[in-house]
């Protein structure tokens, strides 16, 4: 438990002499909390005026001050009438053992090192004001009685020996203080160096972040260019699909028109026959018109992500290439199971399916597969929808299967492939739909697996 220094403190006046307003204020507050009445002076000259005009019970003075330092103030006070025994405590930084000798020379009572211990300083103040002394003349001649921490020590030593011990102790304390100051200076330098490194690293990170943002912006623009190129390539393929879709109904319309003419020439023309033929022709025209709408909707960009059914998009995509599949003799097998709805851009997903199946059709033609077959399966796995597209075209060679999703990689002849279709398909599935697009070889051909 801390000692209570406030008892009886209210009748004592203490003069603080310090040119630092901050240090003086801190000491003043500490003493005021203990009940002492505090006076302050900014330098030795002002302090002398206060001492001459008043009667402080104790003076606590810093040593280093302008105009008049603490040593000179102490010497002047000892020369004032009636002030020879005024207690004076000097504050020192323990930088020079000569301070001890100088303090003794000018008649100081105590000195306390800065930064001072609150407990030690208050203990010294109480002892001084109550007339207690650490050292007194002993009962035996040449003996000094020393009271320290509740115990009395009786020392037989001459003045020279006492001063030597005092100087040695102070010199050691001063040395330790210098080591501490050196350590503090080293720590301060390390802190400054650390701050500089932090600033440099922060600047480097800022620059790196700016470069990464610029790189991301360039990648975004490049993706936009690739997407546009992919759309243009898909449009070219779609024109071929439209031709396949229209070829059969156009031939049928042409045959019906010719049959109308022949019927008229041979006298078999009738109103019933005319209405029947006209109905068939209009049905085919509406079919071709619907085909145009289907392809136009296919190329309309989705503005926002929506929830859609995979089976509906899958059947719509197969309808777009139905003519091409029939012309090339490709059999399509669809197995559609129950799957959860997915969120994304339906038209973009349709382009993914179309790209994979168009690639398969190209391979069928290049390798002249006799009975080309595509199998499309819709299923679920661990709560996710899975679409697999399998062909019987012989598979993908091991030396290129790991590269088919790279941009601009193609095995087609010059002018027949851009190498961006599968790259964009993978981007759409993985980035827009948080899914995965992978490929592997089966016993008969390649299998593309989409999981969303």
C-alpha cells in the first residue's frame, strides 16, 4: 500500500523552479494532489525574488536554466540572511559525477535524478519538511548514523572515504544512465528507420496496386475484345445454321409452287388443292420466320443475370442447329433429368453449348466419322446441375488436351478457326456462373462437362 503523504501537507509551501512549463506543471499537479501549496518560478532570478519576498518551506530546482542555473541559485540562497538552512532539492539528469561535488559545494540538501520516481521524490520532500535526515552524527566520535528503509546503519568513515564512495556510486549511476540514453537513441534511430521502410513499402505497394489495377483494366478490355470476336465467329457459324434450317423448307416451297403450275396445266387445279398447298406454304414461311426470331434472340445480350432452367436453354440450342445436324447425318441423343435452376445469362450459356457442339461437328467432318453421334446428358451432382456433351469422334490427343482452353489455340486450318471459342466458353461458365468447364477422353471420343 502506498504511503499517504497528504497528512499535514497543507501548511507547507514549496517553490518549483523550472524553465520548462510542461515539467513545472506536472510537478505542480503532483504536489497539489498531496495537499502542498505550490509556487512557481521560470528561472533562478525569479526564484530569488520569491524567496526574498516570501518564506517557502522547500525549494525544488532544476539545474540547467537560463540566466541563473540551479547551482548559482543554491549558492545565492545560502548567502541570504535567515535562508542558510532553507531546504533545497536539485533535479539532475545524472550526466556528470561533478554534479555531486558541485551540489555539496553550493550547499544543496539533496539531488534527485530526472526522470524522477514519484514515490522517491515525495518521500524525500516529506523527510525534508519534517526535519528528518538520512544521515546524522553518531554517538561515537567519527561515527555517522544512517537510516535507510527502516534500518539504522552505523558507519565509521572519514569525509574523504565517504565522498569517494559517493562519487563512485554516482559515477556508476551516471554510466548506466548514459548506456540507457544510448539505447534510447539507438531505439529512436531504429524507429525512424522502420518508419522510413514503412513509408517506402507503402509507396511501393501503392505503385504495385496501381499497376495491378491497370493490368486488370487491360485484361478487362482484352476480354471484351475476345468476347466480340467470339460473337462475330458465332455469327458466322449461325449464318451457316440458318442456311441449313431454311434449305429444306425452301425446297419444299419451291416444289409446291411448281406443283401448282403443273396442276393448272394438266387441268387438275381446284380450289381445295389451292387452299391445301397455300396452307402448307404459309406453314413453312412461318417456320422460317420463327427461325429468324430464334436466331435474333440468341444474339441479344442478356442485361442482367436471371434464374433459368437448363433444359429449356438446351432444347432451344439444339433447335438452332437441328438443320445442320440433319444435313450432316449426325444423331443427337438427349437425356434430361431433374436439375435445379441456375442463375446466369441464358444466351451466354446457349453460346457455350453451341460452341462445344459446333466443334464436335467440325471434327466429325474432318475425320469423316461414318455414324457421327452426340450424346447430351442433363443431371445433378451434390446439389449442382451438370451438363455433359459426349461425341464419338475419337477424342483429343494427349499433347493438346491441356491447351484447348487457351486463347487463340486452334487445330483448325488457317481461316477456319479463331481459337477463342472454348476460351470464352470457359470464361462464361467459371466467371459469370461460378461453375466449371472440363474435358476428358472416353473410349469413343471427347466428353465436355459443365457443372454450375
